[in-house]
C-alpha cells in the first residue's frame, strides 16, 4: 500500500489527541458550540489513524 514514517504516525496521533482535548475543554462554553462536534470527530479520526499507522510501522 503505502509506507508510513514513524514520526508522521506520532504527529497524527498527537494531533488527534489535541483535537479531542480541545473539544472536551471547550464543551461548557456557551459561545463556542459550533465547532465542538467537528473537533471531536476530527480528533477521533486522527487518533484512530495514528494508532493504525503506528501498528503498521511496528509490524513491518
């Protein structure tokens, strides 16, 4: 398929965790309700993709 660098996988995983923490910390603010679901969805996608990338690098 495609080759993934370990550093790319780590950056994607960190970005996913950061997006989820941003959405989790901003959920109680009444003025910032619009992008919370988007940040949480992106965080989940990036976290899963980062874990899959790390597993693929370690198996290889």
